[in-house]
DNA sequence: CTCCCGTTAC
DNA sequence: GTAACGGGAG
C-alpha cells in the first residue's frame, strides 16, 4: 500500500469524510459535461505527456496547444529530442517564454535514454531525477501515462481545496504538506487521471483566481468561500 | 525567497 | 498602460 493510499484510508483529520464524499460526487457529475479537450488529453504516450507537462508549467493550456503539436512533429521521439539543437528548441518555445525549459527538455531526454529503462520513468522517484520535473509534473505523468493513482497539487487544486474546505496552505502551495495531504485525501483511487483533470478544469473555468464564477459552481452549496453576492 | 517571461485579464 | 498568472530550481 502506498503512503497516499494509507492516508486516504485512515482519513484526514482536517477533512470531514461526508464533505469529501459530497465534493467527489459533485465533481464527478460536473466532469461528465465540462472537461476541456486538449491534444495531450487524447494520448497515453509517456513521451508525449512528458513534453506536455514541461510545456504546461506556468503556462496556460490554450497557449501551449499549438506549440505542443509543432514540437512533437519536429521532435517525435526521445531520440530526436536528445539530439536536438537547444537553440532551435528554444526558438520553438518562443511564444511560451521561460526558455530555460529547452535545455531541461533536451537534458532530460538524454538522461532518460542513458537510464536502465531507456524510456520515461514510471515511478515518482525516477521522474524526479529529471531536470524540470518536480512533484506536480511527476505525478501528472504517472496518472496520465501510467494510470497510477497519483494525485496532483497545483495552484488550481490548492485554490479549490483552500476555498471549499477552508484549509489554509502556506505561500508556496507546491511544498505545503497540508495541501498535498488534502489533495491525496480527496482523490479517488480509480481514474485518478480524470479526477486530476476535473480539479484543474474547475480551477480554470469556474474557481478562478480572480472573479470566480460561484453561481455556476457545482460545489457552491457547501463551499466555505462561496460568493453569495453573485446571486444578486 | 527570487528568478524565469510571454500572454491575457483588467 | 500595468498587473496577474503559473512549476521548478538555485
């Protein structure tokens, strides 16, 4: 049993089980008709998802979509990326900014090819060895490419958990144990990939950082932070 | 805690 | 016009 699974089973003192159950069922229903469609959501290819997660870091999904297609056309395999000219990769990433990612992508490709597996690692530990892959990206790849029950915590998920459950994370959400634990607690053991996408999309479409659309939110009824003024 | 950096919301 | 946005690494 993994740590995360053990924690889920024992429950989280901060989160009431009944409220967690309601949270899940509301979101599962919402996901049926509201999940967004992106090219990287139509594949389970570990390399494709590795590229996608790198490009999606601190970058809006709608901005990434066209570049992602071009990237995979130009560098269709780990081998081609490992052999790529970093400057050229950086040029391709131009509309996204954060050019240091070009170097990290190429370097990761070389590390992966020199590893025992020779393919994208299928463990959190293995993925974390790669430059540019932190806990969020590692778990996203585990869930999406390898169907593992790996919950993610990004600023969207953190915001939803903080608002709905009233838990308080620190400044740096990505390294906040309370929020990671909450993310693990609310996650489902099955279809964790879809669950992760559900939270990301609720954060992107409804529970936005500014001007959240509380009136359209499936969680409004039990949300600690629901903006009741939005009814008026 | 700071830097990275283009895009989008305001 | 400016500020907000968003993961990882040093």
